[in-house]
């Protein structure tokens, strides 16, 4: 059942200056993310700053469309369904209308907010727990209380904007029938969730704090800041302190930080405006600034967030929290051309004082270029000791080459079993991708838009990522509680030479009795068209195991240097558990020397060469097995399979050539690099040689001992002595 109301009002326009009281003081409201004085400055700047003007017109168009349409306040429905989306649209419409009332003084906008709140004040007290919660903590309007927190945080800002205009009896009605019951739900009934260090806890505490500030309820604000026990073990400050590493890296990954950054920044801004003595933007060595910058650097050259942990492969820097953050961070932490570059991509600023400052700087800058981030390493864990995430970059702009490796903690409930996993971006493509999550957000027919069963059975499993799988089992046996207790460790990270960039990480806690070390290099050489990836993955084990090295790719196989047999008539899954049950075996081969596979992705060829240990298998696969509801995307993978105890998997990935379907043109279909050889490895070091055309000959030496940039190393393999200083050395001949 949907209740529809058509608004007919007489519009009255007020001059903003007349909203001051008789003593000339500005009203206490709004004060969360916009003030009357800011609104005046924004309106005055519309003719001067085009980016501000277009942002304002977009906001006004949305608000005008809302107030001219019927109001619908439906009974709760399925996640991703009509009712779910309508309640989300309602909070957006209320917030937009509240802002426009502050900008223009037009009471039609205030009346719209009032009428909408009237309907929610009637509906909300009649609702019990959402009937379709599906094991989530249910809200009343939404299937999970998280969505209700989002509703409240946004509605609090609308309420803040019209607070002075409303009659006291109206305010009492909304607080008694909507806001107080919501705060009770979020912070009393679900007190544990409110204080849990998690993005849900961030939203809960921020929403309670925002409505507390709007209502003038100090008890709510204190609860939001310090937790339900009022001792700092939960609440907003605990969220900010423990969800982020000292570098600002967010433990749940880039996809979830773009979600958590929104309540973080809105409540931080509200606190700065209402409790400036807290100096929230200085908290934990300016951790809010670091959180924002780490988020926007955890992106591909096209601006999509790295899809680690449960993540969409297409979420990008146009997300609402990033849009808001670009303006706020510029305002609170100062001028940065990269923020201007973000604003250029986003095409808008936030319509308040912060957005005004950003638009002004944007208009005054002679030339605004898109941001081009540099190589960087982020440590993980709130104390920075839980491994990290490394990003190697070469080039500029959207054609930048990017190599990323994950070697931190699990990532809480959204974590994947994927330590020492890598992704590779080149030529505008995600060449070696991550699957991300198994979910179709807001598609009601796909499990209500929630995470699909295949998220656990495939997307989280180790085989779904580009890292070693031992004995066909996922890391920590796929046990989340076990995985949460451990983490990988950084070995070394060195980008001092832009032509030879290196990152290395280790773990001995993800497979029993096994130590793993992955060292990845991004190397440039004038004999090569593009930077190449050299991957040296060392395994030490007490027992003999089966080792699988999956490489997920996009595009089409063009060539191999070995014969393979295609399973063209009957295909079977690669296994029965740990994600293997979801991969059809499409072809296979036995190889005894360097194996080379070339595929075409976009306009560029990619050749993968691996030095296989003795007799090995190459298995080709395609996701989609044991998927009766077609929940998985059909994506290809090839797997190098071998067995043994101690060994080194060495491989190189070379981008090369050009192909145009329209021009029917193909250039350099064969790679320059032709051979890769593991010379030897020991506890002291690993030595690898790379050979190719144009007299290309590299010798790569890697430190396997304790990382030390000044240590001297010497190893002897096959009668040859190799010496170097530091953690690595690359000799290019």
C-alpha cells in the first residue's frame, strides 16, 4: 500500500537576511553542513563560478522536481524493490528541499519537508521489524538497520534546515514519532552494532550524532561520539581511530571506505561546526585527511576503486561520499591541485561554503588537469602492523600502468581469502582483474539485491583471486574467524627508481606448515613498448602439496607455445569445493618448460610467460559451473598446476602491440620477452633471469632474509656466484 499526497501550496519568497532575529543574530539552524551565512555566500557566487552554478542548478532541478510531484510513503518492501528505493529517494528529496529552502527562503521547499515528515510520523510508529530482513538486523522502513541509519543521517540535515521554520508542536511530533524511536533502535536495541568497529557502526553513530545536534539533544551527541557505554570503546571516535591505519587505509577495502567516508565526513563537519573545541580534523594526526587521500588513490586509472574484498568492479570516484569529501577536504586541509582534478572529473562541487571555496579555486586555476597518483604503500591495521597494500604506478593519466598487491588483514565480514593477491591495469583496461563480489545491487529479483550465496562459495574463495592455492583449499580453510586473527606481512617496498619498482610481502599463517613470499616488480626497459610485471612467488613447505596459480584475465586467447586439448563436448567443474565447483574446465595441457599464453584485451596484446617446475599442467576455465540461477559472471581463468615442497613460481606479463578491429590492423602480436628462468633460491635469496629479443637479458636478485636496505647478500647457484646489496638488484643488459 502506498499513500500518495499531492501538495498544493502558495509559494512565498523570503529574503535570506530577514531570517535573522531582532538582534541581527543568525539562527542556530541550520548548522550541520550548511548555514544561512554560507547560503548567502553561495548565492552571491553563482554568477562568478561556473562549477558552483552548475552544481546549484542540478540541486535546484532535483528539488523542484520533488516538490512538484506527489509524495509517496510506501509500506516497507523487499531490498532493492520499489518501496526500498522510494524511501531512499524520499530522504534525498527532503535534504535537497531543505537546502533549497536555506538558499532561497521559498517556503514551498520547507512545506515539502514538513509534509513528508508528517507522513513518516504517521507511518513509523505503526511498523514493527521489517519482515524481509533475511538474517540482518532489521530496521522498520528497511530490511537492515544500516539503511535506516542512512535515512536518518540525511533526514537530519533536512530537519536542520527547516527547524526554525517549523512550529514547536511539529518538531515534537517528529521527534516523538520518528527520530527518538530511531535512535532507540540504533543505539539501545542494537547497541552492540552501534559500537561495533565496522562501516555499519560508523553510520549508526554518525546518524545518532547528526539528529542529536539537530534536535539539541546532548545525550544523543555524547552517545554518538563516545559509544553507548560513554567510555570511548564504541562510538564515532572509536570508529575513526580503529577502522583506519595510520596511513588512512580502511580495513574493509576501497569499496567500503567510499561508503563509510560519507557518514565520517558529514558528522565530522557537523562536529567542527558545533563543537569546534574537539578539533576533529586534527584527530589522530589528521586521520580524516589521510582516509580521504588513501581512498582516492585506491583506484584504477579510470577512477574505479580496486575491487578487493566484497566490492563492485564499477564503483568509482563519482560516489556521493567522494563528491562531498573533495569539497570538504579542500576546505579543511587546504589547496591541492589533485582535488581540483577530482572536481574536474566529478563535474560538480558540494553546494555549501566548502564547495564555494573549491569552485573559486577551480575558476582561478589557469589549467586544471586530472589527478595522476604516484606509487604508494599503505600499512594496514589501526597500529599499522597488519601488513599493507602496495600500488606501483608508471605513466600518466588514464593510460597509466598500475600494479596493486594486497597483503594486509582479512577485512572483517567483507574480507576475502586472497592474501598476496594482485591486480594489473594497463591501457585503460583491468587486464588481470579481481572478481569483486557476487551481488546484483538493487535488483530485487536477484536475492533482493543482497549478497548472493555464490559470494561465499566463489567470490571470497582463494581460487577467485590471483594468488597461490594450496591443495585446492582456500586460505585459512575459508574460515572467516580464523582469517580475522592473522594477516600477511610487508617485506619491503621500494619505488626510488621509477623504472624498477618493487614490492614484496610474506605470510606463514594462511596455510599450515607453509611459508609464502611474493615479490612483484614493475620494470621499464627501452627495448619494450610498455612496463612489464615480473612476479616471483616463493613457497617453502614441510610437505608435498598441489600448487595452483590462477590468473584471471579478460579478452581472448590468441596464442600459446604449447598444445592443449579443449573440452569442447563435455565440460566438468574443476573441483567440488573452495570455489573450484564454480569453474568449468574448458581445456588443459601438460607442459615441461616455459609456458607462454598470449591474449588480446582491448587494443593491446598481453603475453604471460611462466617458468614451470618440471612436469606441470595448464588448465583453462570459465566461471559458471554449479550456478543454476545464473548469478555469476562468465569470466575466463587459466591455472598453472604443479606439485612439490619448496619452489618458486616465476612469471612475467608483457603488454605489447596494437590491434584495431575497425582498421583490421595488427602490430607486434609476439612478445619481446621469450624466456624466463629461475636460477635458484634459498633462505638468503632468489635469482631469476629474463631473456628476449633485442639482446634483452635481465638478472633479478631478491632478498629472502630479513628486509634490510643496507645488508650484503651472496648466493651460489649452479656454480655461479651472485652478490648484491639491499633487498633486491636488477641488472639489465
